[in-house]
C-alpha cells in the first residue's frame, strides 16, 4: 500500500533536501530498531546503530507485545535517528547533571538519557497530556531509573526552577512529517497551516522554559519534521532574541547525517533517503547568561507526597540496595516510594508546585499490617535481591504474568515470591499454595489473545556479559 503524501508537502521541503528522493523513501518500509537497557542486559549480536552504543537495527518487526523482556524494560523500541541524542549528551556527562525532558511521553528520549546520566544526576520528565504522562511513568518505572520525577504540567509551570537545569530537552510537538511512513494519520492531518501553528507553539515552548536553564546550560531542541519552519526558523529567531549560540556535534561521514546552517542556526537532519532512521532534526543551543538557581528560602510542602520520618522509613529499607542514600515517602494513593536524599528539597518543591505523577523507586503498598511489594519495585536497578525468595519462570509463565493471570509456581514456599525470566527481574506474585496471585497493574497488562503454544522467538539475548 502506498503511503499518502499530502499536497504541498513537496513544496514545503523544496530547498531543504531532494523532495522526490525523500518522498520515494517515505514509500518504503520503515526500519525497526531497539535500544537495550544496559542496567539489565548486555551487548547484542545485532546490527548496531552507529551513533548509539546501545542501539540496534532489527531485520524485521517482531511482535514485541509477546516478549517478556520488552515488558520488563530490558529494551525500548525506538526509532534510530532519535538515538543521536547520545552524541549530544554524552560529552556533558563528566559530572552529575540536572536534566529536564519537557515533552517526554512516551519516554524514548527519557530512557536513553536515563541510561547516560552519571550517578548523582536528577532527571525531571514532563508530559502535558495527562493520559500520556501515565504511559511515560510506566516506561520509566520499567526502565528502573531511581532518580527520575514525572510531572504532568504546562511548560510555563516550571518558572519556580529558574536557572536550575544543566540540560533541557524540548522534543517538541510537531506536524509529524517524520511519521508519514509510520502512520497514515500523520499525513492526513498535515497541512501548511498546521506547520505554521506548530512553529508558533514550538517558539512559545522554548520561551516558556528558557529561564529554567542554568547559565552555560544546554537546550536541545528537536522535532520529527523536515520543513525549515519548525526547525531552523524556530532556532534562528530564538537564538537572535536570546543572544545564544548553536553548538556543533562531530559527525562521521558514513552516518550520512546532514548538518545544515542557516543564519547562525545549526541543525542535524536525518532524511530517510540518506540516513538509516526516520525523519528527525535536532539543534543544540548554549545559554551564555541568565540567573543561577537560588533555592527558595521557604519550601512549600505537599500534602499529597509526604516524606516519612527516619523511624517510619525503617520497614522499607530492606527492599533496596544503598537505602541510606534515599528518603522514603508516601504518594497520594498511600503507596511507599524512595527518592535520592540529595534531592529531597527539590522533590518537596516539585511535589508542592507541580502535578507529580511518579517519583523514584516504587517500594510497597501497606494494607493493615501487611507490606506488599509494588510490581514496579521489581524493575528497579536498586531492588535488593535478598528481600524475597526468587524463582526463575518460563517464557510462557512470564507472558502469563504480564497478562495478569495467576501462576502456578514450582516452589512450595508461600508468601511473596520474586520472579525472574531469563535472569531479568520481572515482578512479584503471592504464592498461596495451589496458585500464586498476581498483582500486576491491569492498566499495564497485555490485552492481546495469546496462543501459548506459539510464542515468538527471542528478540534479545539476556545476560549482562559484554
Ligand atoms: N520525547 C518523546 C519521546 O522521545 O518518546 C516524544 C515527544 S512527542 C514528539 C511531543 C510531546 O509533546 C507529546 O507527548 C505531546 O503530548 C507533548 N505536547 C503537546 N503539546 C505540548 C505543549 N504545548 N507543551 C509541551 N508539550 C506538548
């Protein structure tokens, strides 16, 4: 089936690239690529994405839904061009960083950044659309990063964090030209008027968030469009107004990435007829001036996200490694979580002023005098493996777990049991003898019908060996 290419699209990219070659490429099958989670699995024998140490191309598109390692956050399905962010962020990672990913759902860039950040960093990730902020939280919990906060706010709401972030990523909502070969909706919704509208919205977002960048901080602006209006033109106007400069990234010739310059703006362009990936454009803007962050003297407290006293934290310390680096808190549904001590003040501040959706490591739910581990704890890179007895389960049982079905375990041990599939931590069930009850969240559960006799081949090899 031919992908629909909207009228006027060719015109809109004339002067940017060879429109006919691009349109021809948009008619071909898109590529499938994944990025592995280095805290869960090791290098793969697959074709590497050359600009990302953890990215791989697959020869075909498997049914990811039926792979337990996909649900366990062992890898993320991400279009290869976006992984170029690694080339921009990695050189900055010589010290702990405070990063804001402003337009973050479903979490492709977030999970990449989470894997790159050195210990002691803070990652605040935001999504303005509430339903999408839940998907973002799910992906982050599964990725297992302990120092990540998810918010559901408008960019304007971050004004209280003036000068706070070392890096701000604005992966802006755009007219979606880069998605033309992925979904036909993107092309049917495209129009020159929508491009203009997107460009105005992108400019507004950059202005709204610029104040939160620290002096010498880095703004990463990206879209998945090809036209100039949403890319270089937005950046040109912005750097002129803010007296800021674009920065360059060293490229290898064989990557076939297009570096473009326009009136002081530098952009890195991924055109599917040239580069192995989907449409993508990214620019880096360095801030020269601005205010340093100064914490407010009076911290506002949230009544919904409440740190626990040291004494009340004691029962939960056994669930994570290095518990003394964390404080424990209750969230609005009464669940217990943990977040790095060094960011307690900022946690409190963000909880009071933003719509906090998720923070740190999910720990437990308390029901009367019973403490039940939360499913998300199993995904954390800091889960203390001695906390519960573990059993290794089959692929079939792992799929059953992610479908929220009860399991029958090989162990006679009763109570909470930690499940591993292929050596990767997947969850907890409560063994009551003849069956094990499954607390996996229904909103995360696989809804697809499954023929357990025909589960697909393994997509990635587990094991941490490099
Ligand atoms: N960074 C994501 C990733 O890598 O998975 C993709 C982000 S997508 C290109 C842009 C996001 O911006 C969408 O999730 C959309 O809901 C959000 N968005 C839409 N309007 C917005 C606005 N006015 N301000 C901030 N974000 C907005």
